[in-house]
């Protein structure tokens, strides 16, 4: 990222960035990325419970979500490993995308033909396959986005990706349930065949991602810079130094150094002491909305909102406003630059969290809930689009998959840990003070953004 922020451009010209082919591509890839998530979480839990599976067993299925949190462990494979035949036909990124998407299609079809009352172990295995393939797809899409366009386009691509992702979550949630209910001959009782049809329909929608992968072009080949070549030469010297070891062990150690160690060493070398500030910013930027999100559904129930009200206001207005916010964020980043919108987004998120404290004093009020959810999701969409653009600018294009997977994992670790104490805080101090505290805890992020912006080093520009 350049140390000089871009000069503002006309609003109409800024909005035209969404007509760029790469931005449109990310809309469809975002749909492909968002579709599997609920199919191994909320929707699958609904299916299992309707079939009569015990709650304690259903909660074990949530462990498949660990694949999303540890995806950085196999991201180096995605960066370095060439797939036989597929890499030659499709290229490095598209070959991995195609493999992950076909595995997702197979996994969802496997879930469709599973019977939780007879073959629960097989269903769990298929859920693991879907989660692992979905996390792998996310790794590749992030790398594809970073490598296929310059920094100016990253926020717009993030916005269209988020739009596709949210639409897919509606389809995989309400859509799958609607199909199962429509097909079932007895809507009030469990019917295995209706869930088979619903999950086969979801599996068929993965063809959207596969067709997109086969239709788009591969990002330009990445040429090694001098620093990367120097690191590779060190690997050769390392291999020669330990040539006395078994050949397989020597080759594995050399590969591990290039694929795993080099991306992390590169980040520290490029940013030096500034890396500490950057990692602190990454680890805390979303702290307000993550902690609030953990208590949000409990809060709605305690305020007396019904399932129908929550579904209509949060799942419709909320999703729409998130998509609008992400779109607006992409335009603002293109017009004013990443750091200014990163700062503004963080400030807006903290301020809108205070609206929940106001809502807590009103109790059950659907008009107030609509206003709060709309403004909060609009702010969250702006902040997220800017944040994704910022993370992309930090990534060395030589190690885009590995470094971005690391960043996206780090950004949730501390907020999720701290959020675990939110229920006890509410019990002690009530909701009003909880939301005020959540808003205040997001303010130090503003200082980190200012500090991070002082010594911005140029990132790798992509031309495509």
C-alpha cells in the first residue's frame, strides 16, 4: 500500500469499480464460499434434531468448525504444492479451487444420502469433508483475490464477495429449510427423503462456483523477488548441509522451511517492530462486533422478541444493510483510501454499539430494533470491506495464501476468547453497561490504526 493516499475521484466513477470483471467474479465465488457454512452448522443441526438425535451428540458436530480456525496449517500446501494434471490444465489457483469445489459437491451429496438414524458416523465424516473443503476453498479465494487485482480493487472485491456470501447463507439457511418443508408429505413430522432433496439441491448450487472457476482467468504468474530467491538459495544450502540425513527427511525439512517458515519470517522482516502494532490491530479490529455478536441472540430473547420478528428484522433488513454497507465501503476505499475508511469504520462500529444500550432501556420495540440493526450492520459492512482491503495490502504476493490465512485466523482469536466472559458480565452489570463497555473497548483500536498508518510500507502491486 502506498504511503500516499489516493486523491478523491468522482462518486460515479468510484461506483463503476463494481463493473470490473474481477469484482463480478468475486460475487459468484462469494456465493460458493458462503453456501457450505450453514449446511454443516445451523441447517444440519435442525435436521439432526428433527430426526431425534440427542442434543449432546448434535453439539459434537460443531467441532467440524475447527477446520476454519486452523486453516493456516495447510495453507502453505495451497501456496506451494502443484496438483497433478489440474495445475497444468487450470493453473495454480484455479486447480485448487476446482478441487475444493468438487470435494464440496461430493461432500454435500454424501450428506444428502446420509441417514442420521442409521449411519451417523458416515454423516459426521461427510460433515468433516465439507468443512475441510470449504476452509480450503476460502484459502484459495482469498489468495486469488489478492493476486488478481491491485489494492484499489480489493475493497470492491471484498464487498461483492460479502454480498455473494450473505446471499448464499440465506439460501443455505431459509432456502434449504423451505425446500425440505415443501417436499415433505408430512410437514409436521420427520421425513428423510425431504432432507435428501434439500441437500441435493444445495449440492447442485456448488456448480455456480465450479462454472465460475472454469470460466475466469488465472491470475498472472508470480515472479520471485530477490528476497524470495535469496530464501530459496538458503534452502538449497540447508539441504546440502544436511545431506547426510535420509533424502525424504532432508527434502521435507527444506520444503517446510520454504512453505511454512518463510511466510512468517517475511512478514517480520518487511515490517520489523511495526509488525507488533499491525498484529495487535488485526487481533483487535473486530473486537466490538465479535463480542456483541456472541450475546446478541440471547439479548433479543431476553427483550421479548419473537422468532418471527428476529428472522424478519435481522435476517432480512440486517443482511440487506450489511451488503449495502460493504458496497459503500468499497466505494469509499476507492475514493479516500484504505486507512481513512479503516478508521471511520472502527469509529462507526463503536458508536452503533451504543445504540444497543439505548435499545436495552426500551425493551421490546420492533421499530427501535430495526433502526439499531440497520445502522449497526451498515457500519459493520463498511468496516469489514475496509479491513479486508487492509489485510490484503499487508500480504506479500509471494505467500498470499499462507499469510492471509494467518491474518484471518488471528483476527478472531482474542475477541472470541474475551467474548466467553460476556455472559458473566451481563449477569453482574446488566445489558446496558455491557453494550457501553463493548463500545468503549473498541476505541483503543483507533489509536492502533493511527500508529499503523504512520509507517506504512509499500505492498506488492498486482497488475492484471
